[in-house]
C-alpha cells in the first residue's frame, strides 16, 4: 500500500469515527423496519364443550416483512386481554395455536373473547393485535333435576276436568336434549285422576273426584341422554271440600257460655273437676266424623300444664298440685270435630281456688244432662205410627231441671209427640214411654221412673224414615 492510500484510509476511518461520535448511530443491515401483521382482521371459532384437553381450536397467524432469519423478522404470540374466567384456553407462543386447557364447560361460560398480540424481537419491538371470539357449543352432559323435589298443593273436590294442579319445574343447564315428563311411577288408582303435559310438566285433573282425599303423584323427567338416570319428584295433592259442598257444615257447640269450678287449694292430683262444678257438654249437628268432637285445652291458657282434659268426654282433671297463693285459673277448652276440613269452637273454663268449696250457682237450664246426638226414626206398623227418639246424653248426678215439654219442639217434626212413644237413653240403657200430662210437662214411665231431677234438653234434628 502506498503512502497516499494509507492516508486515504485513515481519512475515511477518521471521518467515520467522527460521524459515530457526533450522532451515536450505527446503520447496520438488521434494522427493524416492519411490524408483524395478522393475516386476518378477526378470528371466530366454536368448539364442543366435551372435547379433550389440548384440542386445537383456532390458529392465528401474523407475518413480518423483515428478514425472518433475523430477530426483527421473528414473531411470537401472547394473549394480552381476555374474559376467559376459567382459563379454558391457552396459546402456543411460537405457532399462534389456541388450544383447550383442561376441561371446558359451556354451562360455566359460553362465550370467550380475547385479544392476541403478535410481537417481533426487533429493537424497538413492534407488534400487531387481533380479536378472537370462541363459542362453546352445548353437549347434553347434565342431568335434569326437578326442583323442588317435593311439592304440595290443594284443590276443591268439585274441580272440573282440566283444572290446573301444579307446574313441575325442572332445572337443566343444557340446551341440547328435549325434556319429557311422565307420571308413570304413580299408582294407577291415583294417576287416573291426573294428567301431565309431557313437554311442559303442567299437571291438570283428568277426571272428577269421587271424594276428598290426599294423593301423592310421582313425576319423572328425562332429557334423551340414555346415560342419564331419571330424575324424580313428588307432588302431594290435597283434595278438599269447598264451602258449598262440604258435608261438615256445623261448628261444635258448647251448651254453656262458660264453665265454672270451685276447688280447694289442696286439690289432689288426678281430681275430676266435674265434682267441683259444671259438666262440659259439646254437640255437633253433622253426621259421621264431621259430628264427632274431641276436646283439648288451649296451651297458652294452660301454660303451667297443671290441667289436662279427656278428648272424648271433655272432663278436666289435674296433673299436678295447684300453685300456692293462686286464686284463679282461666282455661280455654277447644272442641274440634273430625271432619276432613275440621271445624272448632272454644269456651272458657274458670277454676276458682277457694278455702271452702261451695256448690255451683243454681242452673236455670240443664247442667248435668245434655244431648250429644238425637235421631228420629219413624216406625210404621199396620195400625200404629211409632216415633222413636234416640237421645244420647251425658248424665251426671247433679240436680237438674225437670223434663219439659221442649222435647216436642226439639224434634221439629210434629206439634206433639204421641203417647206411648219410645224414648231410649243410650247412656243408661233405659227404655221409657213418654206421656203428656195435663200440666203440659212430660213424665216418663217404664223401666225408669222419672223424678224432678231428670231432664232431656231440646235439640234441633232432622228426621229420617225407615
């Protein structure tokens, strides 16, 4: 190399060094001139919710105009924003493949939206973004469930056919699979009265009811997936009498407005209060169970549970000794019939605690004998019309008023009861013949001789004939 050439090279290197020092820039061949660009402006895909883990859903692709063999032209991918609350999907950074990440479930989340970015490795780094939407498609993978499992409802006994009973509710998060309802597990004797719409689950009446009753329906539902077990539920239907056709038309009636007892402070346990005061009598004009009455004590009035009452005879007695310095107990007696739709009434029973027991005040009405039921039977023979009055009554040994002519009014059938009519007192098994005296009062003759203490209280009845 000549001296001239050495000077030229040195000059060039010097100029280059000066340029670098002045501007601090080196223009190399690998400059990052281009960003990555996605091949599509938007990606949308769907996938069945029962696919296996790591199933490929969609591949996003971006290209970079820079040399792909240099960092500036090399592209990798990331999900930079997403509403994927359960982490159903993941992306492979070097390929842009979006795959399932474990088990995906449409019932948890049906739509997943994400933003994917493509980055290069240049300096400065450049990127592009694209939106990706994925829809999870339903598979019939959930078993239907009847909710609630047990339902209760009630309808009148005189309901016409196709009366609404209940709408069976089923929860099934799946879209796929048709729900089919059935009453097949229900006994035939019960199912005959009801119909269920196989597609809606609405139960209606299928025929008229013969009587009041309580029916238990068993409902099953299936969704078309043979691998699913049947879902079962139960409906309890109470068929009751409406007010218009309920044979239980009358409330029980107590024969007094209140009952009073006068007991000593040292009243023994198991004492019968009837020995210290009134006899509780309750009647009901209805027939059968509707006319049978049971007695109970209101718990609030008997808070200390000192007293109890017999259900069938309404006799109050003591369970525990009386409290000291207690002068009065105000009890409430409840009479309830045994009808399908029970009726009840109540009456006060007042217990006075006194140092010396006294007999109860004189009664103007019967205090010891009151009819529980009365029936009239007309017996027709060839020559004699016999009126049989059956009076079931409670007889107590307290003094009562005399047998009055009111018995004739009680029958509500005739202006008078013919002589020689037979009167039977069921509780004493006594047959007595009624005869009308000149004074207008009735005496009794026969096995039992009447006294001034005998009394049969009047009661309104409806006769039946034989």
